[in-house]
C-alpha cells in the first residue's frame, strides 16, 4: 500500500506525508515505522529539500533617517531605478 500511494503521488512523498495518507485510510502508524518500511522496500522521495532564499545581510549599520524630523512640505520622494547611469547600467 505504501508503494501504491508513493507511485500515485509522483514518488515525491516521504514518511510524514505517507503517514497522513495512511491515516486517511484509517491505518495509523508512527513515522519512524513508515521510514523503516520505506527503507526495506527501497522507496525514497525523488523530491529534494525546498530551497531557502538567502537572507539579506549587510556589513554596515542601519543608515540614519535624515528626513524623519523635516516638515512634510520639504520632502520629495521618487523612484530612480529607471534612470540610466553614466556607465550604461
């Protein structure tokens, strides 16, 4: 039954997910037991671990907010990402 569930789900399920699928069929097993049975049957997930995006880190302290104390009439903001720099970028 493990092999059938595993094959019907693109061979991507691992023990925790197989445990949930078996529980839906009223077959309750511990995850470690399912891992053991999968290993004995040669079943493994073809899906690798999810990719974690790298976190943004900087080597300098947070820049001070220079416009925090200015009156709103003196503050302009704009997006300059569309402007071409002198070096062509």
